């Protein structure tokens, strides 16, 4: 059997199992694993693949659905979603098509077999009670998550015109300056 290497850890894994399996797929004691939200990347890959199995989806749609499904407790960034979609495509679990200038991802027979081989994990992910996961008690991290959520909503689908984008950029720059002033640091 061919083994692939996990880019993040250099550890081999079998393509018929989700990366990360057996390496801490549990939640962090406070509810979210550091740096990855309530998913490890192997579980997130399965969750995304299961959502694509329902119907073809694009990246921002997946971000919105994951935010809704996790009751706002986790909003994956484009820097998490798009590499995950690329991995699923590279593994042959999804195909990627461009429709109206937007990439849409459709599950393949190999992807369906991968979900079937991991059915217990997929079912657990899809039926998880997200309300039992504590929100981040750190007010700075909670504030960062709130800003991220607001940005995803405001910029979804590129609907914000140039004026709105300029206003959003000004708000973010003002906040950055205020944070630097509070922390006593200089602008990079």
C-alpha cells in the first residue's frame, strides 16, 4: 500500500485513513485544540468531505456552513479551507470544477469510499453537540474570533464594493494602531 507523508508533521499515514488519526483527535481540555479550533485537521478533512458529499460546494460556502454547524464556535479561515480542499483533490476524494469563476468541489467515488471507511468518525462529527464545547475564555481570542466572523460575513462572495472594503480596511488599521499603542509597540 502506498503511504503519503503528512506535510505538517512528516509522519506517514495511509490514504484510506484520515491524517491525524490516532494522534490526538480529541478536543483540547478547554474545548478547542490550539491553532485548529475544535477539529484536528484529519477530522476537519472528514467533516468537509461529508459536507461536499451532500452537494458540490465552494470554499466560502464551506466556511459559512462550518460556522453555522459549530454554532459560531469555529470559523475556518481561507488558509485552512483551501489547503484542505487541495489535499482532498490531490488524494482524488473530490474533483474541482470552475463554475461562474468560482471553484466548486464535488465528491468522487474514492471520496465516498473514504467516508464509508471512516463512517463512525464521520457520524460522530456530524452529530456532535457543539453547544457543549466551551467558547474561548480568553477575551482577546474571543475578540479575534468575532472580528474574523464579521470579516467573513462582510466579505463573503466579494459582495463588498470598493468603498465598503476601504471602510473595513480603515477600521482594521485604526484597531491595529490602537492595539499597538496599548501594548506600547511600534508599527512593523
